[in-house]
C-alpha cells in the first residue's frame, strides 16, 4: 500500500482513469483522454453524489508532476478501516502550474 506524505513529488495518472473501477467519477473530463479536470475541493461528506467537486478547476495532463501538500481524508461513505477503499483517499496537491487542488489517490503515482 502506497501512502504519500507532504513533500512527495508525484505524477498524475490520468489516461483511462477518469473514473474508478467502481464507475465513480474522479473529476471532470478534459478534451483529450490524457486530461482530467481537477477541483479545489472534493466534498468528503457527500461523495459519491452529483455535486462532489467544488471551487476553481485546473486541467492536468497524464504524467504531469505535482507536489503533495497534505492528506485530506477519505469520503465518509467509504469505510475508513478497509484498505479496499484506499483509491478514494484524497490528497491536496500543488500542480506544476502552482494551483492548489484536491485529487484522489487513484490518479496519483510515485514520480521516482
């Protein structure tokens, strides 16, 4: 199980990963398969619902770099004790364009 820490440099894993294996959206669709629209905040209390993503947006590309700022948490509807839900862990990142956004672990991978 990979756990990211503040200060870790990661890559965004986007291609064919706009929704989880359970069929839940992880952001908005970009204009290409290798793009994902990410938001300032993911509502952990409501996810999954029709209004989960809040605030300003950024479009990020597959394999672009980001910096982990902090672990935000796991949606309340996902059992926090079961590792099977770890893809839904939410992290706050700084994108390569210096935007602070939140993203699911599902779309992160180690850079090095």
